C-alpha cells in the first residue's frame, strides 16, 4: 500500500539564533549537536519525500511549554532539563537566586497540545507540494527573564535573578505559513501554561 502522507518533527534548533524572526526559507546555522542532527534529519526526509513523491510536511517546532516530568530514554543522559523544570526547581531552593544563561535570551513558546493539533492538521491538510517546511510557533518572543517573572508571580515568591552569561540569543519563528497551509495558529497563553505546570 502506497504511503500517502509523511510528517516529520523538526526543531527550531535547526535555525540557530537570529535577531529577526525565522521564516521557513531562512538560512540554517545550528549552534549545537542537537540542531545539526535535526537539520541532517530534515535533509534526509526531504530527499525521501522527493524520491518517492510522498507529500511531506517537516514541522519545525519551537520551544514547547513545560511538562511535569521529562524521563530520558534508557541509556541516554542529559544535563539540560526543560526550561520550566530548571526554573521551577530553583524556586524550591533557599536562598531564592534564580540562575539562567541570560535573562535577555528570547524564546518562542508553544503549548504541547497545540503541537499535537498541528501534527494532526499536517496529516490531513490538502497540499499540492511534495515537501513543505512549516514553523510551529506562536510568532511571539518572551525573554527568559519574563518567564522567570511569571513563575515568581504564580508562586508568589520573591527572588533574585542572575544571568550566567553576557551573550544573549533570540529564537522566534514566523507563524504565517502554518496558518496559511494548515489552518493552525498558537493560542494558549504562557501564563496559563505556567499556572498549570505549577499546579501539577
């Protein structure tokens, strides 16, 4: 039976960082091994789609709003917890000094349930193209400092914020293509996601 649709889950890490929102045609300059591996994966997926003429969507997902737990695969270790987890864990310590890479780092957050909705729409959307890259993002940037402030307000705890690096980065996507091709756009507010995360 012929494969009629393929959806690949890519990552904003493929782009790297920039002072301008990333469009799907932006030059990719990944800054770490994860981003480089995802970019190679995307290239393989595109080659597969064109060789077999399978309509394919490559969804480049930006920062997913937090989860209560992140359990690594067996045999895999990582010293980089999800940003929600990293911040929430620091609010449990005394004194309350919240350390981040740089408070001015800007990220584009999207809710996990909305990512699932985007995948479903990609599986069912009409398309005349063999391969499309589509950003799954809100199109809105939030500084890490503002995210920490939302946690502080939600938990009603005072804190001191400390940046560990003077170098800041920006990763925000352009969301227009997702709405145009998939009829999808992000709607869930970040404050609600933090409130739900804290309540778990």
